C-alpha cells in the first residue's frame, strides 16, 4: 500500500512502532541520531551526537512509560519529543538531557560510563523527497535546520544539512535496527547502540550519510 499521512501516527495493530531521525554535515564532521520506539505501554528512546574533535555524546533510555501523547518521552533528567508538524513534510525534534560523553565509542556497547554532559537539541526536519516504501514502513530524505547546545562548547547552528528518517511498524513482536549500507573503511565518527533485545546498531558518519560499520573489523 502507498504511504499515507496517517502512517506517521502509531498503528493500533502494531506491537512495535518506531521513528528514527538522522542528520549529518556534508564534510562528515558532525552527525546526530534521534530514535523512539513504542513497545506497548513502554518506550525506548536513544540519541547520539558525534562531532570532530569531541567525545561521542550518547543517550539511551530503554524503559520509559508511554504518555498520553506518545511522542513525548520523559525520564529522570531527560525530556525528548518528536512532533509531526505536517505529515510526510515536517517534524520538530527536541531533547534536553544529560548525555554521557564517551572518549571511546565502544563503551556505549557496555555500561556507557562517562561524563554527564548537559545537551539540548532544537531541530526542524523538512522533507525534500517523497517517502519510499519499505517492507515494514518507509524512509524519507530531508534536511535539518536548528541548534545544538552542549555545555562547554560553542553552540552549533545547522542550516539545511542533509537528513534522513525512517518510520517503521510491525505487528509481530520485535524489530531489528534500521539496516544501512555497510562500509569497510570505517574511520568516520561512530555512534553505536546496544538495544535491550540484544540487537546492535553500530553506525559511522560518511559524507553520504550514516552507514553501518563493518562488524568483522575491530
């Protein structure tokens, strides 16, 4: 079936609903991820900011109560929101939280012990192409405008940087992470996540966007 505006909303018949937003600069010096998954009455939220010369900023909340507005995620010392302004056209993305600064990105796959770092993102996501259907949803190319504030750093202003998002749902329980094109040369800025179900997402930024890191290499 063709992608419909109502597909932006949670599906009543789905056991898993997911929204994942990404953006990056064309020189691959900065990248961000903001993901949100509903699993019944509980939700997952994960986010990352990578920037050249800086540690990975990592945020993961894997057991959050779903609120009356399912697009608002609140946990201790964390607020995040994905707000659909215009279906298939525009989303507002925001979060304020203590991200964890990790000098070694692989620490995100263990206990993610690092320096608590106040971080806030206030972003607007705009579509530049129609959505492309997937087996379990759709993917859409866009651009992001907005501002990122990290304590101790100069604020970062983003103006029409490349972006991509995924909207997926599934009736059966469980869903693997978004699958990206793999890269063998993975020297880019890295943002890995280990999900509660044991699945792994290990992405790096390239000038063409986020890619999956070759898992056969260290």
